[in-house]
C-alpha cells in the first residue's frame, strides 16, 4: 500500500516537472547585415559679404562739386546782348547723393537745381531788356540724374562694376527759358554738371571692386572649412567642402549684401584628429537653393551603463519580471542583450521559469529628441521565436510580453547627448583666426543605432540640422 502511494507521488512530481521544467526554446539568432549611416544631403555654409553704401556716397560727394556756375552776363549766345543775342550768367547746385540698389544695380542719384539771368537788346539796339528763370524768389528749375552701376561676379570671384550715367529728363515746365525770345538755356547749363558726374563713373567701379572683395573672403572661409574643428575632448568636425558659389546681390538697410555659399558634407568623428584636406578654392558656381546645414552626431554610451539601465527596467537584479504575474506556468527574463545594426536592432532574451532558453525580437530604433531616450516601439518576436513558442509553450502570451518590452527597453542618453550637443554647438560658434562661425544645431532625428555587447559598443547616431554662417573679420 505504501509503495503504491509513493508511486503515485512520484508520478505527480514527474507530471509537474514535465509541465514546468522540461521545455526549452532555443531560437536561432536573426541574420541582419549592418547598414552604414545614410549619406546626408549636402550642407551649405553661408559666408556673408556686406559693404556699406556710405563709402560710395562719400566718394561721390567728394568727387562732384556742390555747384557750378558762370558770373552774370559773362556767358553769351548769338554774340551777346550788343549783337542782338543774349548775355547771361547761371548757377547750378545739387542735392546730397542718395545711394540705393535694386536687383544687381547700384544707383547714385541727385537732383540738380539751376537758375539763370540774362539781358538782350532787341535787334542789337535800344535799351537792355533783362530776363531770368529761378531767380529773385522764382522757383529754381529741377532735373534728376543718376549714376547706375551694374554689379556682377565672374567665375574667378572677381567683382565687376559697370557704371553709366543715366539720362537727364527735364519736363518742359522745368526748363529755363528766358527773355522775350524764350531762349532755352537748359542745355547750356546742365551738361556742365553732367560731365562732372560722368567723370566719376570709373572711380565708382574701382571703389565697388575694392570695397567688396569676394575672392579673399571666399579663400579664407574655404581654407578654414578644409581644416577639422576640435569638438570637446572627444572628437572632430570635418566639413569636407567641395563646391562654392556667389549668392545674388541684394540691397537693404543702406548696404549691399551678398554671400559666398560653400557646399560641404560635414562629418563628426570620435577619436583622433583626421588629416586636413586642403584644396584650392574652386571656380564660382551656381548658388544652391537653400542654406541648411546638417551633420551626423554620434552619441556614445558605455555598454555597461546601457545594460544597467535595462536591468533596472526589467528587474533582473531581483530575479526578473514574471510573465504572467500569477499562475502555475510562467516565464522570466533573466538576461537581455541589445545589438544594433543601423536601422535595425536585435534584442536577445535569456528565459527562465517554466520555459528556459533564448528568444529574439527585432525592431527599428527611435529617438525622442526632447527626452534624449532611445526606444524600439515596433519590437516583434522573430518568426522562428514565435513558431517555437507556439509549438513548445503555446500558453505564453508573446504579444503581451512584446508590448510590455516595448515600453521597458528604453535607454536614456540625456547626459551623453547634452555633452555632445553642447560641444558641437560650441565648435560651430567659435572664432578661429579671421573666421567667426555662427551656427545652430537642432531637429535631432536618428540615423542609425550601433551596439555590440562583446565590443562594449552602444552608440546612437543622430542627424542634427540647422544653419551655419562664417563671418570673415
């Protein structure tokens, strides 16, 4: 009788052991090829080129007299008053020059104010008859005139200016007609000052070319961008410039503005300083359509630190999470490892409990730029893992486990991301000899995730987008 009872007990124990401890899942590791970081769109580094229009105004003011004239009755037409003609004198003055621009043309404009007095004898005999225009309280006559400089830059970065004197248009009611014969002195007076203005055109071309030196500025910026920048204590920023262009000339706030646009493919690298790749400034090409600047920002986390975070989230130090929380059959996660392959991640789980063995999930990495947290919101068990669970332990609710793991397998990069972002921002907002960089980095998005437990590597590579300007002192 005792023997029969013992036999029954051993049968129950055996059944329990068979139910809870004899199943083993050993899913094969998924085969995923590492993918390199995708190539970013070309970046543009903008080098502002400005010149105050005041220098042209000052030059014109100094070169063109405020006025001109002829003493009264010293000039004549038709032999003068005694010969039946007119003896006259005149005076012309100009307003201060106004310098403005539109499209690629600089306009240096002024208004001419002129007046004249004359006298004549009718038929050359008889008493003198006096006449005038714009004198003794009568409104002066007016004429507008401008010098127009068309500005361009050639492929060799040389600035060219071609200045011409614009037409002088005077309405009939603004002309200077005097004496009984209404003799028009306008064309005798205005050309004198117009000729003075015309002689300034060549000087304007020289002044524009010397004031806006495109090539020296472009060469300084290009050379600086050919040399890597130190980023904190951990890396270097290489710009890799490969093309340059001149932006269209514009005019605003009393200055002429343009820019050298340098197209580059910046790379942030961790470790030693890469060699400088100094090349000659290329010919000026077509200006790019935008001014965006983007760089791949690597953020490294020690694998031990990443493992510690995952261990805490999965309670591994206290035996691991239990799925389901209650019941005779359960499974626990006693170890987790994460592998990164660019745009794919693999999560390896070591299981314990009613089922032992190894299971795998795969998913795409996602990065929360506000919280600096790496997660895997679309994790899924591999097909091989799901098939083994269905065959050997169909009581396991793998969807529930998957959903829970999606919320738990998260790695906080806050400390490392803050250091990397701050160091990169400082590097692109510094002064390097005659070059002052002014940039922004924002809009962080993930490019790839690379992790290898054996190599102790755990790295997120982010795209940081913004703008970058290089000011030449």
